[in-house]
C-alpha cells in the first residue's frame, strides 16, 4: 500500500501545526501571500475532485469561484448581511452553478464539455461587465465588510478553511463514494453495469466541488476587501488553478494544496523579475508536468507504491 | 414453457439506416447456458448491450423473471439482477485487485461514507472463487491477461446476479485457462443462474452451452443444440464460405535475386524479457513470406524492429542499405509499410479520408489511379466511402487498413495478424484480395499469422517463430509434414 494512512495522518497534522505557528515568525507580507495561496489550494482541490475523480475536464473553475465571490460581494453591498450569511449564499449560488454545469457534462463527451466550461466563464465575465452599475464592471467592487484587519487572523481563518476543506474533500475521495466516482469517471458503462447510477454520483461531485469553490471564492474576497474579475473570474486564473492541481498531482486532492502554495509563493518570490516571473513560474510548471506527469505528490505516492 | 429467467422477444435495434438487430427472441431458464454466436458484425454484441440497457432497443421486450426491463437505464437493470463480463476492461490504476472487487460490492448510495465491514470478507471469498487470491494486493497494470479477465468475472458476479452475460469468454486465453474459465461458468449453471455466452466461434463454446442461437447480419439463422447449429446448412455457409485455395504465383522470387529485406541475427530485449533471440530471415523481391507463430512468439516485435519502432541488436538491411539509425518515418518513406495488428485507423475520419491520407505524398493523378485500383480490390470500401472508419465492422476495418497501407505504394508490405478476430466469411474475402495481390502485382509481402490455414496459401516461404526464435523455414508444401505437428 502507499504511504500508510496513519503515517499520512501524522505528517498532515504536523504540517498543519507548523503552519498554524507560522504567524509567530513570519512578516505580515508573507502571511498575506500564504493566505491567498491557501484559498487557491481549496480551488485546486475542488477542481481535482472533478478532473481526477469524476473524469470531467472543467476548464473554467473560475465560473464556480466567481459565482460565489460575486454573490457574496453583491449581497454584502446591497443587503448588508453579515459575512457568514453572505458566504452561505455564495455556497448556494455556486451549487446552482455547479448543477447547471453538470447538465451538459452528463450529455456531452470529452472536449465539448470542456468548451462549455470555457464559455461559462466568458458569459459570467460578460454579465459582470454589462451590469457594471451593480458589479463595478472591469474595475471591481469593494465590500464593506472584511474578515479582519490583522494579517495573523486572516491567515488563521484561511488555514482553517483550507484544513477543513482538505479533510472533507480528501475523506470524500478516499471513501467508498470516491471509489465509485472514480469508476464512473473512468468507464461509465462498466460502472453502471455494476449497478451504480453514474449521473447521481457525478452530480454529487459537481455539487461538492461547486460548494467548496464558492465558499473559498467568497472568503477570498472578504479577505481582500474587494471582488474583481481579474482575481476571481479571469481565464488566466482558471488556468493557474488547473496548473496548480496538475502540478500537485492528479487524483490526489491534497496535491492541489502543494501546487497552489507553490504557484502563489513562487510568483511572489520571483516578483523582482517583473514580467519574467510569470514566464519562469510557467516554465517550472511545464517542466514538472513533462517530467513528472503524475504531479509532485502523485510522483511521491507512485514511488512509495513501487517500493 | 415454465417461467423463463430471461425472456427476449422481438428485439430490434437500428443505427440510422442500418438494422443491427432484427426481431431476435430467445429465453433462458435458470441453470441454463445459451450460446449466442455469429461472425463479427452479426449483431450479437448489440443484443447483449440491449439486454444490459447500454443501448436502447427500438422495439421488443426483455423480461427478467417476468418483469419488463427493456429501456431501463443500465444501473437499474444491473440492480434487478443482470451482470455482465466485458471483454475489454479499463480497470482503475491506483486500486488493488481487492479494492476493485470491493467496489463492485458497494451500495449505490450517496450516504454510505464507510463500507460495510462484511464487504472485505465477501470480496476475499469472491477472489478465491475466481482464482485471484494470490494477487489481491497487486495493481491491474501488473496482472497477466487471464487475471484481468478473472477480475472482470469477479466484479460481474459480486452482486450475485441471477443472469450473467459473458462477452467472448475465451478470447486470448491459453487452453488451460480456457478449462478453468469453463469450470467457473459451469459453476454459474450449477448455482441456477441463467448464462448467456456471446462468441464468434461455435466450436469454442460448444462443449459448454446447453443450446445455441446463431445470428448473421442481425437476424436469427439457426437455433438448437450446439451440434444442430454446427450442422446447419446456413451456418456452415456463413462461417465457412468457399474453401480457401492456394493461389498459383505467376512468378516467384528466385534464389539468385538479391534479398529485398535481410534480417541478420536480430535480438530484442524488453527489460529482462527476450522478445527476439538471434532471428534471421530474408525476403526477396516479389516474394510472399509468412512468419507463423502463436501469440507472444515475437512476430510483432520482429516487424516493429524492421519498421524501426523498437531498438535491436543485429543488422537489418533493406534494398542493400542498412537500416540502423534510420528513423521510422524514413523507413516508411523508403518503402517498408507496416499494417499493424491494431489497425490504427483514424476512427473519426471517413473511409475516403483515411485512404487519401495514406496517399498524401502521391501526385493527384497517381492517387486517383491507386484509389481506383484499391476500390476494385476491396469493393466494399467504395460502398462505405463516406462512413467513419470507427463504424465499420472488424473485417471492413482490416480491409481499410490494408488499403491505406497500399495507398503508400510500398515496396514491402508488412501485414501483422490481418485475421485477428475476424469471422471465416471475412477471411475468405481477405484471402481472395491477397491472392490477387500475389498474382497481379509486383509487391513483396511479409505476413505474420497465428492462423496457419490462412498463412499457408499466401506464402512462397514460411518461417516458424516460437519463443523468440526461428525454429523452421521452408516452402508451404513441406510445412504440414515437417512443422505442422510441432506448431499445434
């Protein structure tokens, strides 16, 4: 068997404890970078549930994230609900979006579904721009409420969201439901011949992925204090999320965290390079995908399987 | 008739204008094995898919214990008690054999987050029943072919279906594996399950089935005991067609001619496995040479070495030039065209487009001329010109693959197992086409076959390959006496 479960648990707990203690040493600036990276990790994990397990290539993870983020921002602005209610509404909106996305996924094959997800992002982006009066359009909108003004508190909240998401998503993927989902993604005919309702399991995966994406999207804008297309909707962000998940390792869930933190952190470390930094990060991602197609965590797991 | 476990009546399925299944009906009692046989393209696999709900019938009824299930979604049919053993499986790579069997035992519920503890014991019991107990912890990628089939069997019976559908139960298995699979299938009968075996060969399932139903072009042509069906006049015509006769070669290559292809002392290693061991063969200009050998003997490896697709030790020369260091593409351009076992057609392109791609390097005039000649050689391809290659029957795909290779105007055509999985009636058509190539063209052919009856009539010389080595070489006339017994 791969890394014994219990060793994985020990390592994970240790990492979370160390991560929780980081604010004692690190500067507010670095904590800020990590805070964003943690939300990014949730995006990547949610995406891996669809790609790695349900076998659905969603090129537009930011459709679900953006829906959540803008729902929360609009409600906060227009109705002035407290943050937890805004986040709950974001989860609901993303859930509806996820189910809408699942409908074509269950009818279309391969690249066609991928195109639908791309179009979904563009549509959302257009709607935001068209209704600029409410949404701030291309400039974005500020939210009156923020989570906290303290970098440490913001960091801990993000870490908590990440940890809870990781436990739930990883648990889902390793449970019997995850196994059925994987079978349904790999060979739907065979899975249904074993008595599994493939549509039901895929809808469940879309729902779960959407809720986590929406919640993390909403939390991110309450941390940043503003919602803008560049940060939560743009296709460039969608591509980054996909790279993060693939970099970390397909079908590993937790790999998304590693990939997300790596991408965001590397982007910041290389900031002095200016425009070149994006290039360098992309080149590194490309090399990892070329030479370790299983991703960083997937590669490690495979090594331990072979031993 | 007392209550049948599975009763099929008037089943019909159309794909566009093509009637794949027309008015098929049969019933299977508990504890009975029915063989559904027919050549490729006869619609037998479609019948199986219709029963399982993978395809929806256009008309007809399927009753399980008297309840109508036609048109239900597959997962409901599976839960109602029908299990299917697929011929090709796509197992999950990260899961072990035991986890695969456990998967089949899980309830279809979104709320059961932890498996029932009894599942583990049940999965182990099923594994020992089908003979997988020694490989429980292994991943599918490391399993032998027969064990992958056992895994399919294990998954299909995990839910204790009352009807089991088995697609091509013995394809690719060795005689001893066939015996143990037969025993397992007899076990289903003993348990009172109704079993449907789908196969293209009557003989292979004759010993096992209680009754057989033969199909051809979507329709029922005979039904009864295996002996009755095998004796049936129409079945014999469909399966055996005319007899295959040796074609007289107008002129064969002579010993004096320098060899077109010379393979000298070639060895190939796959990791630790010796796939070819010091193999030497020669093919002279305009000669038809057959390399016969069982699956795994090394035929495909030999052809891949010639085509520059695998690294080897030794020398291979083509038209006096050594091929070492030449890329696969350059070798193909030099005139060696391989028509691989897997056919490698462009499934989403039409027949005409596949052929055009094959002749992409020819001038327009030459391409038109070559195409006309090929459509004369394989008239069925003209009828199918606008159809996607993936929708052709197995035999038609093989003809297209050969035609596409010929579009490249090869000097040496390598045919790897052209008869794989084809019904006898198709073999006859292929055989005639090869005979025409043999008698009317200048082409040189290197044919790899496991089917000796097919290979003999089309060879000026035969090599027998066994366990990576050439063990016999000679003219076809001497084959039966000198190598026939050894080969079988």
